[in-house]
C-alpha cells in the first residue's frame, strides 16, 4: 500500500464577502481535489486543542498522529531539529523573526520577506553586540531564524514551561504592547528584543533596504521557545517508511523528529512563488521509494497572512493542478493506495492569522467506500458524519482501518 498526504497549509477559511459568501476552497477550481472527495469520503478534524497555540507546530504534529497534549514542547525546538541542532537537557530553542514594527504596530511579521543573507548579517551583528556565549543566534531561511540558549546544570534556566510568548504572524496590523514575553525569563527575552531595535536602527542592511524602497527590519521578535520533544518514530508506530517535501523548517523538523527523510526540491520557497510543479514531480518519484510521501505547501497560509484572497485561490488551483493531479495519477498506477488532502489549521484571510477550529479533509483509495460528497470544501465537510474531535486519531484511522 502506498500513502500520500497533501497539506495545503492554512487553506481552511470562512465565507468571504468578495467571493459572494464562498470560501476560497469553494471559489477555486479544484477538479482533482473534488474528484478525490467524490471517490471517497470527506470529513472534519480538529487539530489544535484550545489551550495550545493555533499554529502549524501543534496542528501538524496532530496530523501525523501525535497527541500534542503529550508531546508538544514549543515551536522553536522543532525547527532546531530541522537544522540538525542538538539541544542538551538544559538548553532552550527560541524562534527569532525579523519583523517590522512601527508605532508599536506589527506592520510586517516577515519584514518584507527579508533575504536569508540579510537575516544572517543582522544576526551576526546581534551576536557580536550581545557577547554572551550562552546565547547563539542561528540563521534560517528568510525571516525564520532561531536563538539557542545553552544552559548549565549548575545554573537555573531563566525560562520554564510557564514562559509565554506571542506568534508575530498572529499580530499583523495589531498593537503589540501587550504581546511581549510574559512569565519566567520574560525580562531576558524583552531585553534582547529591545537591544535588537537599537542595533537595527542604523544597520547597514536597513540603510540598503530603505534606499531600495523596502521595509526595514526594526526588531527581532522572540517567541515559541521550548525544549526538544521526544517522539516515537513513525515507522515504529505504523511500520511505514516516510518522506517529507516542504520548504519550511517547521515541517522539516517534524519530519526529522519522527524519522522521515526530507526531500529538498529545487525551486520550493515556502512562499507564493514556490515551484508547485517541481514539488509534484519529486513527490511522484518519491512514491517509488517510500511507503508514505507527504507534500506540504505553505503558500495558502502565506496568502491568508497577507489578506490576499486572490492569491490564496491561485495557490489552491496550482496545488490542485501541479501536485494533487500527478500524485493521484501515479498512485493509481502503483496498485493499492490511499490519499489524504487536509490543511493543518484554518487561516482566514479576514483575520490574517491562524485560528482554532474544524478543518476539512478528503480521503480516497483502497478500501475507502464512496460517500455522498461532491466537492472538497468546508461546507461539504460540515455535512459529513465523519468528525474527528481529537485530530491525532485521523492518521491511525487512515492507515490502519481497512474501511476507514
């Protein structure tokens, strides 16, 4: 049996007035996804417990079958795993965004999608200015970077599970005065954020960006801290060898933690300009080598964060045409198979931020009976009798249940 998982990140949405009251999934032309819905079953899952952050870090852990109430420790340590960073028992990883804040309003949580090289230069300046070997700034991709705190058994950590932070992508266009770190170690994180503003005020990177008409990086925003989670491998749990295709470190890190290989696709950017067709081609090739192939596409989520419903629809149609279509066709030629289409969490274009709540999924393949749905969207899923309140139960049901 071959298994394919396709995750259009954040594609679940609410009705949009500009679309005549339809959601982006309803408005988009998605013949391949709709065909899967007609051939199999459509349902709903709730992937994020209300007391946990409504983000990809929790939702995707849930999607892969791991209860976040037991295993989630924070976003940053998952991304550290993507970079092969080993955290000791006293170490903490902290997510570090390059952002633009003006008059205490989060104008842009990506600082205009600052380049990876620009982020590296900024972090080098910050590292030099801090001069403390316990704090290590680690460049990632574009605005997605890390801060590693190297602790010691001889010294109490300033942080704990009670340290609270706010995701910058949930603060777009909002005042941030009440969203700085809180709890143990909040003074440390807040001080570093303030020092970053001072260092960046006349940084060469910003002088060059302003000269080119681009937004400056005004702050490093620190959030999502935690220690490395301990996850049993996916193969040990399900007896299947898996691979991940993504351009996002969070998904790379989850793949590493559950023992999946990571396939790096040229042209995959984690943004709206990603090479959808390349992802589709590489996934089809991977199906010949792995039991489970997962393709994660960040573009719908990015479009929502920017409030661009037209780009969200365009991304969904590209995913349908360039990824779902060739993968489903390849699976049908390989014998027994199952395919799953599902976002991780909702990201409404109206709010520009992640949300808790039900997301629609569609499955078809060997042993899965044909249901009554004629399309893949939120409305069709809400009319289904299949509702998985604990989203981590979807994966074992999809893999192990002969009839789903």
